């Protein structure tokens, strides 16, 4: 860890720009640099020449590794691409230098601070209230939670996801939405309500979002249609909600596979899906021989009834034979 780091006036670190180089830092940034034990300096706003070497290196990296703009599946893939580019640059020799970047970096490590023993949680923490729609507002976006309206919960905002905690346990996890004033809803959080109001399932926004996200495959609709045909519209939807509730116990992936199997077998019952989910636990492992060691000396031969055949050769029984 470097002893001194220079920053632009990023909003996550600077709350207010004061006179000169003084800054009112955010509490989270103060905790961050205190944990890693480095000092921070901030550049003059709009004066890029104060860190010209950094700006030049950023331009070099962008032109050589980010032009054209790479196409990646997610942020993890992008980070892997950037790391590979940085490793490749370790062999580069800067103008006026005689050693490669990687060699100079290895020599520099001896002058840096030792890293802290534990990492620092970068999550931004807030404590929102659950509204009447079963959501909490985090950075202008609404995220569904399985909690009563008016409950105070803890929201932990990470770069890629948002976690909702209550009572010391995580009750919800959503992929983070970087747009504004959007609703991010999980159908599983509304199953208890839909069990009492099954007519709301078909046109619900959580179901629509599950369909767009690929979490509602075609086999779900097939099973739902069969349940409604067998039990009627209302009771059939209640049965479908009961099937979805099994995901809380067995997990969404296992439930999806069980529903697909049930549909392929022509089944249309909640009990059939539950049986398929718990089928593996019904098969007991075959017992293996146990080495009894010294107890083997107490072994006795299996009893035989062959001697009773002599009764057939003598006495009244023999004459009748």
C-alpha cells in the first residue's frame, strides 16, 4: 500500500471542497484510508496538469487495450481483461528507463506499507423503511423485500448487488440497478400474499420481471396450465404458488429441474414436484462390510437342520414314507 495517494475530487471521497487543498472528506472514505493507513491529497479542480504522468498513462492504456471498446459478459469478465492487460504491460520499458515496468514495480514493493490483515467492506450501508408495496428505496430505486411494511431494515449497497439484512440475517439479494427510479422485484417475496390473492399472479410485475430475466421457463407455464385445468383458475393458481414456495426449501435451480421433470412425466400435482425434489434422500446407501476384528473369535457356524432328516428314516415316519 502506498503511503500517499493523490485523488481527483470524486464525490465518494469529498463532501465539500474548502479553501486551498483542504477537503471535507466523507466518513466512509476516512474509514477506508484509515483502515489501509495511507494519507490522501486532492488535486485542484480542473487542473489536470497536476498529475500529467497519470493522465498520460491512462491515455496509453485506453488506446492500447480499450480501443475498440471490448465486449464482455459482465464486470468480472471486464476486470479479468484489465488484469491481463496490466500483466502484459509489466514487460514494457518506458522511455528513458532501462528496466521493465514489472522489474521496477518489484523493487518498489519494499518501500510500501504492509497490507492490513483484514479487508475492508466497501458496501455502503443505509437503513430504509419497508413501504406498503413491500419495497425499500435504495439510491432512488425500489427493491422488494420479504418483510412487513414499516419494518426498518439494513441495506448494503455493493458495486454489483444490493443486500437487505434484518435481525442479523440476509433476507433479500438483488442485482444492483444503475438506472434511476426503477422497481426491482423478486416474485418469491410476494408468494405469501399471492397465496391469498391468486388472481393477481398472472398480471403481476414481479412475474413479468422473472420472465424477462429467464427465471420463468416454458415448463412453468405448462405446469400452471395443467393445474388450472385440473383444479380451476383460482385453486390451480394457488397450487402453482405452493409449487413456487418449494424453491425456498430446495433452491430455485432444483425446483426448475423438478418442474421440468414433472412436466415431461405428465404430472400435474404439487406432491409430485415435492417427491421429485426429495427423491434422492429416499435412496439409502448400500451397507458395507464391517471389520469386527477380535470379535471374529466368537463366530459360530450357521445352524443346520440336516439332522432332522434322520427322523424320516426311522420310526413311524419311515414306514409311511
